[in-house]
């Protein structure tokens, strides 16, 4: 049982076992250096629980100490199985108050068990915050539809009668506690949680599994690690293209490989590179915060290490302008489809980096940099379909044409999906390349972003494409688990969003970067904010996403995710009754987008925004106003009607 819990026993055995023996068992399996404070806390917990549980009229139950919570990589202090109920107890020994952050953490544990622990899906779960020096708190019971009870505050006095009252209030069928504990975990963490878990040396297979458990992340990661070993032993230059639906875990695969070979002295030293500024900044900071807490070093020292593991691609690119060979033998490029084409890259290099003769695309330059290694090198290019959102992004074709024209000696590995139209919009395909090797495991087909709704990315694809009938048929099963709402009232939308969020769940306000006229409604997309505070700030921090004040655009959130999203929909992407029109707000008026490329960027912006929410979303469309020629009601009404026909329900 030691991997799931540090100590477990039936209640009778627990009561009759000496405290020293229990603490000894807990200490033996604790992986980190034990501080006196931790053992003192355990003594206090064991003493209180033995005293209280011995008062129970019926002691048929089980107790677990330090029970692993799957998604969070953390452990709940105590779990008691009694009367067919799962009690999750968060101890705060010596605390004289019930703090909101502790209540959220306690509820977060309960929700993660409910959502990701197979044995808990149908169980009643009761989170208890036990602050030993706090005043008595009156019992108020509120149970949600998913059978999770709102957190209960107690100081531990009369805990036995509290447990019995709750068990009487919610009579449940008894179940086998050990069978429950051993039932499978199906965690789907956020990318931030996953990166922290990997960095703390959890296996990628433990962090994320799909229900089907077919081609999971472990298989893909192991396949790439094998290819790296082979490239090294056979002295080859290799590029691996990893494709996948939005939220399938491509970034996680890349982080896993970089983490596996993160030592600069390692012969297969790897670096994770991304041009997504907010993603890099947020992940570096999240890892630094986590590491400083875990091993007791300063955040500055931790940040120094984490910034080597994950780097901004522009820094890597600029350091290679002098013709030097990079220290890394393996370069992992996240969102590789967003690398710049020749026009954009050359313009930037000539004007911003004083390289007047630079004349190549970013993919060509990056392959050339890795090609400087004399013996072997590997590039892992993580490719998302339909996610280019910025001017001058080369897409997959930029990589394929560079390989074809300049690097025919490179071995190319990809899945058959890479050859499909979703990834290649030009004339050249991977089929045209020499040294092509096809491997099914290099495609991740199941989205993990929304553990509630795997069909979400397909549904959004149909919405963006204007196919309301296809969208509607998917929405019927989707809405059973994943709320899809729409409203014309922003205040109501915010209230609904806040009412949905429980525990540590995140909420956020999003809109298209060209949703300029939402400003009249209080949604200001031009406002600059710090992504670290927005994504990582506490629920009490006004700079955080939870306050629904600062609006994030597609550029801020691509690659990251939230639990619940409110998305403002402006007249830049408007339905006219038969199809979508593409507009741009410039100066003081709307202008039509005529270039196919510009239209694609706008569609992809909405695709990114509409696939960020893990648990549910609400769309807000303004009513418009005849007093303002840039916000006429007809700019919004047909879109609203179309979205209702796609299956969004009116709030």
C-alpha cells in the first residue's frame, strides 16, 4: 500500500496500535528529509484520531495517512472510509482559524479524487478542514450534484459524532476500502501541474493516462527516446514530427524527453524550446516555485535551474547566429508549426539583429543549427493542426520544404496523420521526402485537456467551420458532462462562472486579440498583464485570472488551459446567416479580411480560445447598439442565433 498511502489500517487496528509504531511506518516511506515539524504534526494527528475514533459506535471502517492525490502529485493528510463515505481530512495542527486557501485545497483534493480516481466516481466524498486551535464551527451540509460535499470546518473536538452525523445524513452502501484504494487513477493534469510532477521525477505514465489507455504518452515518449538512442549509435541526423489533437499532451511528451536528459553533461542532453513567451515564463516560474518549496532552496536558485530546462526559442536562435555549435544534441521545438516563414524571419533578422544577409525561414535556420553537430543530432518537432495564429507563421510546410531543399540526408519520422490535410495546407507533403519512416505512435489522438469532453475539439472544429448540424449532433452528448452556455449579459456570465468553480479550479476571461469593440462592454483586449500573476496568482490576488478583470487573448493562453472559461465574442468573426465573415478592426472601423492567410489566423484564434476550458465554458455576445456604428446589433445577432443552433444553451 506504500505507494498509495504511507500508512493504512482498519479503524480497530489503528486505535490499538502504539503511536510510535504508526509514526515509524510513516517516517520509513517518506521520501524527503523529515523535519521535526512533520513528525510532531503526525503525532498530533494520530493522538487526536485514536481518541476520537475509539468513541465511534460502529468502527467498521478504514484509515489512510498521506494518501496520494493523482493529479496534484500531493498527498491528503488523512482519508477515512466510514459508513460508505470517503472523508478527506486536511489537518492544520496549531492553526487558530479556517483559512479560505486551506478550504480550497481540501475541496481540491476531494474533487480530484472524484474526477480522476476510478473508485471515487460514484462515492459521496466529504472534505474536512481540521484546524486544531480554531473555534467550534456549526455544521452546515451542502452536497453538489456530483456527490461532493462543501468543505466542513472542525477543530477535531467531537470529530466522532461529526462523522456519525454525516454518515446518518447521507446513508450509503458500504464498500471494500482496499479495493477502492487500489482502483485505477486516470489523471489529466494541467500542463503546469504535469510539468511540476515531471520535474519532481514522477513518471509520465503516472501523470496522464487516457481512459482507453491505447497509445498513451508513455508509448510516444519511449518511442522518441528509442529514436534518440538509435540516432546516437548509428550517427544519424533525425527529425521526429509529433502530431496530436489540441490538448492531447504533445507539450507534455516534449517536457518528458527534456527532463529525461536535462543534465548538460549527459551525452543526450536535451532542451525544450518554445516561441510561446507566456508558456515559457509561466512554466519556468511554476517549476521554480514548486522546486523551492520541495527542496528548500531560494526561488532565484530554483529559477536558474528551471530556465535551463525550458527556454525561449528566440534566445536559442540568437545565440546560434555566430555559427557556434549548440551544447544540446536534442532540441525539442514546441508548436513548431508557428516558426516564422522566410519573409518574417529575414525581416526580423535584418532589422532587429543586424544581419543584412539573412535570407531563410526559421525552420531552415533551426535545422541548420542542429546540423552543425558533426556526428548526430535529433530535432523533435511538436506540431498542432490549425493553430497558426500570427503573421508569418510557416506551418508544417516550412519544415518540410527546408528538409526537402537543404537537408535530404536527415531521417524523418512521423505518423500517417502528418500526411493529412489538417497539418499541410500547401503543395509539398511529407510523402515527397526521402528517408521517411512512419510510426503510428507519433500521433496523439485523444485530448486530455478536457477530461470531461474528449469530443470538444471536434465540436469546436465544426463550429468554426460553420457546420451547425454536425456541431449540434456532437453537442448532445457533450453537454451531459461539459456545460456549453451562451448569454448576452456579461454580469450574469461572470456570476455563473464563479458559481461553477470549486476548490483550486481556475476561471478566466478570454477574447480574440482583435475583439477591440468589446471594450465598450468592459472587456479590454489591449490591456497588458503579467502572465505569471494571471495564471499562478492565488484566488485572493486581484491580478489573477480568477478575478475575471484582465482579459487574455489567444496569444496569452495558447498551450495553457483553465478549468472554466468566459469567452467574449466580438464582430471580427461574425455569421451572416449562411457563413462566417472575417473582419479586422483598424483605426475607427471594421475592414474585411481578404487574404486567405489572414482569415485562417482569425479562425485559429477562435479555435484556440474555444479549446482552453477543461470543464465548461460560457460565451458572451454583446447586444450591440444603434448609437455606435462599430457595434450594430446585426453584427452580433446572427452569430448568436448560429451558436444556439450549434448546441450552446442560453443561460
